[in-house]
C-alpha cells in the first residue's frame, strides 16, 4: 500500500480576503504542511478558470452569486468570479508548502464545464489524468484535505472511492462553504460512497 495526500485548492481566492473566501481557509495551511511528510506522493490541485467560465455569476446577466442554474450536465451553483487563470487569487496560499508537491493538477479550464473533482469535469466524462498518474505510482490510499470540504474535496473523494481507491477525508484539515446544507449533504454522500471521514 502506498499513500498519497491530495491537497485541494489551497488558493488565495478561497482564503479570507479572497473572492470566494471560505471561513477559516487559512487555518488549515499549517496542519496540511505538517501532514505532507507522511505521504509518498503529494498532489496539489488548483482551480484554474478562464475569464468567460460558465460557473461565474457575472457571465450570466441578472444572475445572483450563489444562485443555481441548470447546465447541460445538471444543476450548477453560480459562483463569484474566482481563480481566474494567471490572477493573484488563483495562486496558492503563500504558506502552503509547494516544494513537496510531486504534481500540480489544474482543473476547470474548459469555459463550458465546471470541475469540482480532481479526477473529472462535472459532466463526469472528461478525465484530468490524475487517476492514471496515481495508479502508475502505485498509490492505493488517498487522503484528501483542503478547500472546500463540501465541494471540491467531497467530489474528489467520492470520485476516488468510485475509481477503486481507498479514500479518506481528514476533516480537521478542511473548511466548508456550507451553502444551504451542502456540508451535511456532502458528508452523507461521502459516507454512502465508502469514503472514510476522520
Ligand atoms: C470550489 C466552488 C467553485 C472548491 C471551486 O474548490 O470547492 N468551489 N470552485
Ligand atoms: Zn471554481
């Protein structure tokens, strides 16, 4: 068994002061850094959207941020503009250890489809290549930490379990957006898919 740590979206826009700030997002920088040495492989994910991305409320005239719209692949929350390619907010929190990262995986660059999961776009069709990378390195046990617990962390962990990895979410090293009960629902969905919550 080899273990990989998947550090999800520890970017400035998801930390206090950012454009889609998650409460306490910066509190988990030190705990995540401390975990890294316990894993053979460390992957960082980076939300990476073009300016015309369909998940941005301001690309939908009249739409309010945090409202829900229907996309060809299902319901989609419309977010404040965040993690625009090349912007400061798309950068990693300066405190997060990037030296230990074996791979940085970027997601959400297709303007038409959001990508919460580190493995697939939200249409569940387009793969990022992360599963093949982890399998090639012999990683069987994946631990997920980062932002946001109820969106990108949960969707990534659920996909990992469905792909046959042993998936764990270390909840103390995650923070949630918690939109209309989304954290409770994400935790239930994770448990039902066989994700271990610690
Ligand atoms: C995320 C909303 C939009 C996340 C990314 O990292 O959880 N949430 N884009
Ligand atoms: Zn995003």
